[in-house]
């Protein structure tokens, strides 16, 4: 955790930024790189009856870390996506409460 769901960016592009991106995010969140999951979602985008290129959109699912860390996280993600020559990207956060997240049947709230 955190889990980044990536749309509108190719697998090959994500591969090129994955290591430096995750390293920088792990440093920010003070956790190991192995806590992160990058999932490239294969989506088909349709507009006006035609298949169109997808808009870069990254959804981050994580535990609350405060507004300052969230802002920095979004800026780091944006910087790495821009480094691919992609001029625009949207980043959205969904926050889990520890009591609602389970690992092997145990709530994170009980740990």
C-alpha cells in the first residue's frame, strides 16, 4: 500500500519511470519500495462513436498521510509522467480507513 491504478499510459512508459518513481514515493512516505503496487489498467476509451487515446489518469488508493504528503505525492507522480513527454495527467486519491482494510483476515486497525 499505496496502490496506483494507471490509465492512459502504456506499460512500456510506466516501466521506464517505475523505479525512480517508486523510490521517490517510498522516501516521501517513509516506507519500503515493496509497499507500492503499480497497476496499468488496460482500458478502451470511446468518444463520439470512436475509439480514442486514453487520457492519463492515476488513481491512488492508500491510507491517509495528511494533505502535505498527499500534495507532494501528486507532484512527484506528475513530474515523472511529464518526464515521458506527456503534458497533462490527473491524479486522484481514495483513502482507506485502517479498520476497513484487511490482510489475511486481520484488520489493520488491530495491529
